[in-house]
């Protein structure tokens, strides 16, 4: 997204916004991250400078056109005016989502969808917002079924890919319920269509590849798994990153694809090149460590973790590197040192700001310690 934010066409917004970027994992930013309940990156807010009320909220990547529309919408919200009921409901949903109240946001977006014209971009934007809020609040069946109802009739633009993706993510969490199987049959062909569309945001296309590969793997369809994995990796290899952030995003996708294919050696050369290009970026070392460990090259995985730990910026990254290191040590048979690394990682994990990430990380480390002591891992 940094490349999009740096696009020259956004110069017209100069002087109209104060731009602020925060690192999700740095300790100094945790008050904002925790108070807003930021679930992941990228997350965007347009805040009223007087009271920090969220005028617009967007979770997830955007195209340049979407970003421009997002900024314009936030600016409109600053202007005193009599607003139609649908716009009021949309603004209320954005503020509730920004305050980490996704269930209440879903109610507001549902009202916005009800009041929006039945056809057109406003309706489709409302549907996308509603489906995302339903997903975030774990209203899985409503999320998937709303996506099934809305997606087939949508314009094949950015919102279409977003709706299909979030609908499929709800299906994943909902399986093996019958409603999930029914929704998957409707949404997977739409996911194939969304992948082929140039309008689909690249981050969403990558996640759609992941959804299709995961589904193929679950049903034992090796041909489909390899087909989508090959297509995804070919797209990654054909993309020249414009900056380090984009390079990191491509490497994350490489790890996801190679993990599903169980082919770590296929991506290690590209990951090593990234680490060489970004020697102070702990994420680059983490990706190398993950794939080295998957390739059973455990000393190399440990060395990569140690390189990353020299540059890590916050407790999320530090705890993750330590867990990967402990797993590699355990696989080498060094259980005593693996246990010590896991024990040292627990207080690091307790420093993580976002509550759910903190709880999940502590649970993973605790489970790994229990399995290690029980001799089951």
C-alpha cells in the first residue's frame, strides 16, 4: 500500500489531510492500536481532528481509485449538512468498526444496505461493509449467505473481489456445517472469476488463491492444489517490487503458497535474495527461517531467527521468531534449549498490545511447552 499512498495523483489532497503511519508492533504505538482494536494491517482511518471520531474506516488493502474515494468520503463527513438516512447509517457503522464493535457496526451497515438504492455502487459498497463486519464479529452463516446473495449480481469491480473473499473466509470457519458447504459451492466459482479480474485488489487475489488451494487440499484434489499454487507463484515471480514493503508482502505470499504446496525449497532462493536486499528487516529473516525449518534445514533456520532477533521492532515479531527457533531446536533433538526459548518467549508475548493477538500467541507458546514436556511434538 505504500506505493499506492505515494502515487502522484494523490497530491491534490495535500493540505487537506494530515498523514500518519503507525507500525502495528512498536510498543510506542500500542495505546492507539489497542484503543481502536486494530485487527491487522493495513487498516485505515480518517479521524476528526477535534474529537478523533472516525469519519471513515477501511480494513484491508485498497486500489488507488478506492483510496481516492475513501479520502473524499471522509472529507465529506467533515462538512456540516443534512445527510440522508443511509449515509448516517454508513457513518455510524464506520465509527463503530473503528471502535472495535463489529457486531454493532454490522447492524448499522445492515440498515445502510436496506436504505441504499437496490442497484449501483452505493448498494455494493454497503454490502461489502456489511459482509466484512459480519465476518469480523463471527456471524459466519449470515456473512456467507449475504455474500452468496449479493456477489453474483455485483459489478465486477474491487468490491466484488472483497465480498467473495470475506464470504469464503466465513465458510472456512463455519465448516463442516451444511450451510458452509452450500455457500462454498456458490462462492468458489466466483473466486475463480475474481482472480482473473484486473480490478481485484492484489492482496485479495492472493488470499483468494490461498482459499482455493486450501479447499483443494482439504478435499484431496492434488491437481487443483498444484494448479492454483503454480499460478500464484508465477504471478509472484513476475512481480517486481517497487519498495521494501512490497517485497515483504510478496514474500509473505510466497511462504503461504509454498506451505500449502509443501515445497519450501521452491521459494527459498527468492526469500534469501530478499533478506540480502533488506538486511535490517526482521520479517525477511523470519520468512527464511520458516522455510528453512519446513525444509528440515534446522541449523539454517536457527541462524535466520538469530539474524531476525537482532532487528526485531516489537513483541509480536520477537515472540514469533523465538517460537520458530524453539521448533527448530526441538526438531534437532535439543529439547532443553527449546524449552528455555519458549519460556523466555512467554513474557515477551505478554507485552503484545492487541488482546486477541496476545492471547493467541501465549496459547501457542504454552501449548508448545506442554507438548514438549509431554514428548508429543
